[in-house]
């Protein structure tokens, strides 16, 4: 028994090295970084291979950057990677999703869409490429960051709550509309009052093609309430497009100071 204890003690003090442990393992920064596109463009040069993790599902697939100047144009690396991406989206779409890029031990906040378009060069079963955005990147049509991609980048970086806490009721309404278009339940729960499963199902049938705030007034009796009149153009599944004016109520949580939107008037459209 004493001999066994002596052997265990020696092994603990002087562990046996194996070839598997002789290779140098690069340090990994586990913190998701919020890095501007101008810097990311050098971290991920053209033809670079890296992985993308979808924040909501946790699914990961490999891609290659092929082109892009205002953002990265990337392609799934193989047919297997295309299938994983398809399982995330179910159906290819322009909807933005929060994503985390992993390359050389770094984790970078990003936002992807899921629509094959343009040219593609890899034999991967993906007809074209898709867009991958980072902090301050922009689309081909505008020099300004796309609002929906920007929200998803902040979500991936874990900064979305701080961002929402500083926004006005009118700005929160914009977030609501974007979250509806992205069918982003996690984000919707942060900015709407009616977040029941039934309400979320109704909102998932809507796509806000246009919205304009016509007026915003403080409630005369309650300083934590704002009345926002908004003209909206909505595409509803199986019903088509309608244009209407909604009177929406924004309410401020006295404890957190964050604004949320009461979406009952919007939900009543489907009833």
C-alpha cells in the first residue's frame, strides 16, 4: 500500500510527457470581440478559411472568404458545411442572424444572411456566396452600416442589452420592426410587452416592408408612457400586403429604464 502511494505521488509531481502534449497549443481568447470591419478585413484576408457559429442554435460550419470590400463575401467550404447552414435557416433567406467567427484563436462578433447570390467558385452545393458583416461594415448599396446587421453584431458580442438601454422609444420601435423581419424571438422578448408564444407566432407571419413614425407624444398622466403613431406597410403570409396607421404604446420600466412596445394593435391585424 505504501509503495502504491509513493508511485502515485511521484506521478503527480513528475507527470509523464507524451508526444500529444509536446506540440505548442496557441492561446485562445474566449471573449467574443467587437472588431471594426477595417481591422477584420486584414484578420480574414481573401481565400482565408474559418468557422462561423450561429448564436441561436450553436451550430458551426466552415467557410472561405472569396471577395467583398464593404463586408465579407463568403461560401460554405464543403457540401457538409452547406447542409449545416441550411439546417440553421431551414429556407434560404435574407434574414440576419447573430454569428461568431472563429479564426486563429480569435472570436469575432458578426452577422450573416442566408441567401445564396452572386458568384460562387467552390463545389459545395451552394449557388453563389452569402454576406458576412462586422462592426461598421456596410452593404453594397449604402456606405452606412445596415441597421439589422448592426443589431446582430451587437447581439453576438453580448452588447445588445447595453445598446437597448440607451435607446429612445422611437428607436426601440425600429428594433421591434427589425426583430419581426428577422423572426428573432430572443430580441423580440427584450423589446415587446406581448411576448407570449401565441403573440410570437402571429408576429412571425409578418414582414414590415416599410414604417414611418408620424408622431410621438408623452402621456399626460404617466411619464413612463409614450404614444407613437406609425404608418406601416406589412406583408402578411397568406394575406398579402396592407398599409395602415397604428397607435402604439411604449412603456418604460421604472427599474431598468428600458422601453418596450405594446404590440397589441399590431397583433390585432391578424385576429
